[in-house]
């Protein structure tokens, strides 16, 4: 159903295809996303496709109405192309597509063939996002490929370096594999982070805090579990500098602290994300809202992912 306003690249040798979602509110609302795409295109062999879903939500446009939407969509992606052209190296392949779909539908369609989607979260109140749902959240929850969600205040900066991946013993493998690929392309270190906690003593139950010996034992267990998760990645990517950190504390706090100076945080969506009416679980939405760097959300690994309920269980837990 796509109606491209320019021919898509025929370069079948390109390793990556980056897709950027273009809204209808003007360059200020997608400039940060364009900046990330431009930088990523310089780091790898990649094409960039600018995609706009021309149909408004809850709209059934036919005939002349559909054509008016598509005409406006073509103008929007061409405006985005002009903004992107000033950021990329000469010769970078750029394709444009104004599609007879809603924005969410267009991006989910493109996710079937993209290496990564890049979307910029619009500035809006929490109440507005709760009632309308955010396109970025819905796409990140349902896309077939990893999705980078960027805020307007996260313009590309050379002062940030490194990729952080949130992992756990039974989840986060897809996030870790994606993160090491990103670290290799960016030529930067990767830090795998496992945030765990003990809410109360499993020996006595109730609200008795764990003693020092229990905490030490849990820390050793967390370290060994993290080492097992990272072992395969280290073996398969000897050229990437990889660090592993197990951190005791609250999951979102631990991950936000670890990515304070990073250029990208990579996490894995939980198993029920696609069912949620507004997309992602509260933990990943919190990371998108507060992370100092863009957040990449990957599809779930084959192993069981986390759920928001895991965060409060009295055992070692993590967000991934």
C-alpha cells in the first residue's frame, strides 16, 4: 500500500536500512530523530527511509480525500529530506514514502524490512499520552525490528560514548545481541547491566530485611548469572570492549544511573507489550521519559521476557 514519492534505493548490498518516522508537526518534532539517523548512516553501510503515514487516526479517506492526504504527505517527507540532507554525507541513499496508512500502521509495515526504526517522542502531557496513546510507544511495543525512541532534548552529542544494555538471566538476550551490534558499529564500549534486589529475607519472610550474608550471597549469584549471559557475546565479538555490571537496587534507577554518560540504552520489551492499549509497560515508558540518552527497544527474545510484576518480587530482578 506504500506510495513512495521517490524511488526506494536499489542498493541491495546495504547492510542496514534505517527508517525514520516523520510526523506532520514540522522539523522541530523530528530533528533529533534525523540527527540519530544521520550519525548511524555514517557509522555503517546504511540507507535511510523517511516515512509518513498520511491518514489521520480514525479516518476513512477515499477518492479525492485520500489524494489530498497523500499530497500533503509528500510535501511533509520532502521537507524532512531537505532537513536531513544537511546532516548526512553526500551520496547517502535517502528514500521517501508517503503512505495511505496511519502513522502507526505505516511504521509497523516498514518494520518488517527495516534494520531499525527511529521515532521522536512528541512533547505532550502525561494525561494526554495516557488517553491518546503515543505513536512512539505503540510502535516500539509492536514493531518487528528494534525501535529507537528519542526525545527532542537528545540531540546527537560527541560528549556521550558507550552503549548500555539491560539484561537478566532469563531475558534480555535480544537486547544484548542488538547492543553489541550497535557498539561494534559505533566503535564504542558496551556495558551489560543486571539490576537486582532483595525485598525481604526469604528465610524468615514478612518484612525482615535481608542480612549482610544474604545480600553477599545474592550478589555472587547475580554476578555469576550475568557472566553466563555475557559469555557468548564476548566470545562472538572479540573486537568489542564489553563490561558486565550487576547492580543492587531499583531497576529503573539502576539503569538510568548506568546510562548517565552513554549514547544509547538498549532494553527488551516484555512479553505482553503488544497487548497493551498504549503500548509499553510502565518501566520502559519511565526509561523513555527520563533516560539521558535515546532508548532502543528490541522485540522479545525467544526466552520468556520480564513483566512489570517481576520488579516487586522478593528475588533478584531486572528490566530488559
